[in-house]
């Protein structure tokens, strides 16, 4: 529950109280007995925990034994923004009931959100709030579950807390509850379950004075833009003279002559010379001058500096904010800054729009990580109604092409040449995966992924360190196909869909792939010496949901060679729950087909 309470300064605090009771039916739920309660202590905003109680109940010899948590077992850890209270309830076992309650006092009018749903089922989940008449909140509901209880009641209080005088005014109490709440499990191809978990959020829309006048709060993006350019922790430094950046800009520009080439050079300079220390931040952690001195900062520091350097050369540049996929989708129509966690640079050059992110040394010019394709990017400018650019994964049409050529060698062995070409987003994923290991370790994993024993040689990864170019992987291998009377051989040596990623029987929220898929696989294989072709899989072409997907498996024999061409294509990245069963069936068919084998028969 949440309610407002007057503090010693004659202002308001919000008291948030949580009371939870859980029965631990199996050991798999023992993690619920470990609590971490974050208390925000950032700047002038400081929350306080007013009380904390936690008890474990067990039945022993027919009696209920209560064991409260010992105060010495409660640990408080501090960082720049939070004090995190940690504890584990004692003496837990299968069948235990754990119960905990705590209260947190927050200054101001921030109403905490409430998640009715989680990774475990619940018999009942309830949230009630009591709000004074002079606050008006917008209530936003996420998720698909319907409320079992949704009641609202107004009543009078005999005191005007706002002006600290006796007066009769209205107070509103609202209660929401959901019965028999199912668990929401994270499944493959999910950005974050926060987008779909059943919860409610509150945002202050307006406040009313006793004289009847109502004042909106951050009513539109234009107002928010002005606030952000007056905010020293965001864009205020962009409104000041930027001549102090001349030396740094001159180093970055080099010999570039055209505006676009200058921007390219400045972007590459900031990306390569500065280190990002935190890739989830909407506010500056320091002044821009300190970022230049230390050559490091969070994503807001880095990309705000990039924006300042472009403004220094008279380029139309502005900061832009977005919410990454793991942070959840923001409400685009309302300026709720708390929903944004990332800053990029918007540049307008020769009537073309560029979105630049210099915080990641793997990113090329005008490229963003697919985690940024999560809805609207809000471009921020003073006295300017913010432009919104919609970034969706469906717009990322990515490709992967694999070619395998197999020729006969001596003693029944075969030699093969393999090439893999990837477009930008798959290349970026590979660069991130390989960055923490050497190429030898990567090719050990490639070898282990093959359905046959192979010895890899002449292995190379092209453009691994070049953020502007896509990756190409090339290698050769030797394998022994054997000498049995029949040789069973799966032609899908690389890139095979070995299992269906959609294993759940039902899905209640969308499938969210990072980009659209277009994978092609080509095999040209010489029939093993001393063998004839005994059986080939049948060719197959099928579509999914009209033009949403295509699978083409085309195989034939020609001039003593087996030739296989496979296309697996999905033209959308996001599929709604009603499409899930068809998508699941489609991949079941793909997995089954790509597992089929060629049979070679020894000549008599």
C-alpha cells in the first residue's frame, strides 16, 4: 500500500508498505527467502526504511515455530545511488511459510509502481493507495491479466495538509487486486518481461491548489525539452560557448574538408579515444570538461560530448534519449523521463538524419546496437517540440550466408572450404561475443558445433576489429566420412537449426527477435569416391503466415555432386501471441527437415 504523510517540514512524504506471505512448496523456490530492498539515496532525494520484519514459520512436533531474522544477519550495502538492504530468512525447508514486511518513506509525491505478477504464481496480489485531493495521477496498466478487484472511494478529511490549516477536503482511496496470478516466465526471444508483466504505474499529471487553480506537471515534450536544457546534469552545457573544445575538435577533425567527413572523423575520434564506464544512463555523471580530461564517462557523458563537438563546428546536432530493450518500452506520448536510460547524438547534415553512438567501440558511423531498436527516440532541443524517431527491430533486415564446398581427398577423407558472411547486426553480435576471447577459442567452439569430427585449418575472421565493416569467417577442414557400406551424412554442416527455440506450448506475450532473419546455406559436395548416391532428402518449399516467413530446401544431384540450397527467412522480427503456434510449428518443420540425411552406398 502507499499513502501520503506529512513530515516535520510541513511537506509530504509517501509511505510505501509491503506485506508478503509465501509458502515454499519446493526447494526450487528457496530463492524467495533472500531479499534485496533498494533504498534510493541520490542527490537531495533520500528514501528511508522505517521498519523491517521477517519471520520463518515451521510446524515442529505439531506446533508452529516462528523464527524471526536476526538483526545481525541484515546487511546494508551502499553505492552512489542506493543503499541495498539484504537478508536471508532462517531455517527454511520445504513447506515453510515465510513472511516479511517493510516500510519505506520517500520525500515528495512519487508513487511506487506495483507488479502483481512475477516468476512464481500468487494466490492474491493487492495494491491500495490513498491520495490527497490536490494530486492528480495518470495510472498506466501493463500486462494482460484482468483485475479481480478495482475499487475507488472518496472520503473527507478535516485538514488541509497543503496549506496546513483546518479544512474539509476529499481524499481518494483506490484498491486493485488480482486473484490466482499465474507465473510469467522469460522465454526465448524476449527483450524484457517488464513490458508484459501485469503491473500498474503512476505519473503525476497535475496538482490543484485550494484556490481551485490546477497546474499541469510536464504536460508536453516542449516543456520537458526546456527543462532539460536548463538542467546541468543534461544539456545546459550545450547552451554555453563551446570554444574551449577547439583543441579537441581540431585533433578529431584532422584533414577532413566536407561537413560529413568532419562529423565522421569526430565520431570516430570520440568512439576510439574515450571509454564508456556505464552503458545505462540518461544524466551526466560529470561536467563535459572533466570527461575530456579523463577520457571516460557514462553513455550520456560520451554522447553529450560528441554533440557538443559537432555544435562546435556548426553542425545541427542535438541529444536524443531512448529506452533500451532491457529497460522496457517507454510511453512515447508522455514525457516520463524515468523511463529513459540512454543518450545518443542526433545530427542533421545535408538534409539527412544521423543517429550516432560513440559509447561503443564496436559501432560504426550511423549505426546503433539492436538494443536501441525499442520504440521512439526523443530528440531534445530548447523551445522545440521534440521529434520522435521510431526504431523497431522489424526495420533491421539482416542476412547470413554460408557456403560449403566439399571435395574428395585420399583414403576416404574429404576436404572442405567454408565461408560465412554476415550483415551488420549479426556481425556486431559476433564481435561482442568474440571480443572477450581469442580466435582460437572461437574456432574450438565452431569445431565442437559440427555433427562430424573435423580438423580445422587456415581459419580467419575478417574485419573483427573494424567497426565499419561486416564480419566474414573463413576456414577449411578435413574429415573422414568412413568406409562402411552405407554412409549417412547430414548436409547441413553449418548453420543448422538443431532445436526449436519455441518450446513452450503457449505464449502470452509477443516473440521479439533482435532483427529480421534471412539465412542462406549452400552446399556443393562431391560424392565420396567409391560410393553412389542411394537416397536424398526431398526438396521442400513452404511459407509461414503468407509472406511473414519462407523456408526453401532444394537438393539435387548433378555431375557427381550433391547441391543443396537452403533459405530460412522471416520478414518480421516481432510476432504477436496469436501467431505463436504457427511460428512454433514452422520451426518444428525446419528443425526436422534440416536433420534429414543423405545416404551414400558403396559401389560393388
